[in-house]
C-alpha cells in the first residue's frame, strides 16, 4: 500500500510503498509518536526510510496494492 507522509518544513511529501496493512502501519506510527522516537519503514524494494516522528505533519494511507496486470517487469 502507498503511504504519503508530509514532513514539517519540507515542500515535498515522502511516498513509501509498503507490504504492511494499514492497521500495522498505524500501530507502528502511533508507537513512534508516543515514544518520541523515529518512524522507521522498509519499502517493498528493501529501502529504509527513517523520519523523526515529531516532524510528521500528516499521513495519507492509500488503498492496498492490487495485483499488477500486464507484461511489464517489476
């Protein structure tokens, strides 16, 4: 699923494609926010994104990924 994270004082949002469910992501984010730590995410390609939880302005949770159709290589 695609997650868009707005970070304070940045013009662009951070877009991360995760294999997690929305509920798992919410739990991870809420724990990082409550503890005052960093939000550490690993996307579907194995890249890590680390954002200080208190710097997050907003989070937009997209729909779960549908199975891709077509002949393109992923």
